[in-house]
C-alpha cells in the first residue's frame, strides 16, 4: 500500500487531483482513497500497486506541483540528516567567501562542477580552499552576517520534527564556522562540518582532516540510526549535490531538494517547486501541527 502526495502550496486544484487519480488508475496502480492534508496545499492519493509506475505517471505531469511517492505506513520520520549549503541555507558559503576575496567566479565554477558530480569532492574542496589562502578570517563572520540566509521552511521543518521527538543532524561539506551557528538558528540537535585551518587570523588555505564528504554523510545517518534503534524506513535525508547521494540513497525517504540533475535522477523523491515545508506535507503533517519558525 502506497501514498502519492501532491504538494503545491495554495495552487492545488480539484481538477489536478482528479487528473492525478486517473493517471494512477491508467498506470495500473489501483487507487483507493484520497485525503486532503491541507486544502489547496497538499493531498494524499492512496493506491495499492506499482509505486514506480506511479512516480512515472505523476512526476512532472503538473506544473508547479511536487509529487512524493512512498509506502503508506511509517511516514513520520524519527531521524533527519540534512545538507547545509543550498539546502538549509540559500547560498554556497565557500562561493560567498570567494566573493570577498574577489575570485567568486573561479571558485563557484569548481563548486558547481563538484555538486554535479563531475569532480572528486575532496580534491575540489582542497583546490577551492587553497585559493582562499591569506584571506582575513574576520571575513567569515562578515559573510555569515551579510550573506547567509536560511532556506524558507528550514526552521519549521526541523522544529516540527523535533517536536514529535525526531533527531535532526546537519552534516555539511562546508565549514563549522557556518554550520554551527546555522544549526543553532534552525534548531538542529548537532552539526558536523569541515574545519577551516587558521593561523595568525588568516586562512592557511587548508582544511583539517578527515574531510567531511559523502562517506561522512552516509556514516552519520547509519550511526545515528543505529544509536536510536531505528529502522531504515524511519529516516529522512535531504540534499542537493552529488556529495549528498550516498545518504539520500540509504534513507527511508531520500529527497533531492532543488537538486543537481544527477541527484534528482537518483533520489526516491524530488522537491523542485516548494520550500522545505514540503517535507512536512510529504510526511502527512498538516499546517495545524507545524511548529512556529
């Protein structure tokens, strides 16, 4: 038994819902009932068969509508593991640091290629950080203050999940100097990220070892899941870049959030239209139960 959740904040019409139900029937999915989570925002279409066929029939079929297909039971997750840059915040921090150094286009091009999976993440991180050698460390606080903005829905998602007892972990290929305050602002239980090495108040151009990358993200999900005694199905991972794939692929619900094509193609669910509150609707949670941001 499965559920297809259609999500389009304020834009979901009965005609779209009826069309989606017909598509499920045509695809041989045996639709049964539907339930509005929030009128005009999100609806659950329950069906009996062929989850892959349901995804094929519904994803991309309706402009401005996100679709999440998953097993009907166990939708409220008890562990959230999330990426930071371009997922929980709106920017790539290393690109913004590079802007202060006057070399943003050079570093941003490497970042983009790494997030598309075209470059080895660790080598690309080393190369970018090396280009920042000599940058005044005070720029980090200025960047955090002037450039870093929380992704819409981030606080609501994390605080709502923690409200029902879930654990939330921020795991970033970025830097602790950003991840730790971001995690506090949003409401995460903990933050894991890379350490920029600094001497005499300037960046040395190096990152402390071991580097937090795809392997760390996967290991963190597995470790926290085991520590909490959770089944795989009780976990949620969300990210946008190639270094997030390893954790997305092993989560009970792995979500590509406004992601690079390689991630969107591999993830079990994609959010391409809405903000992070879509992940609450995907878990069947109505607005009345959301925590205040």
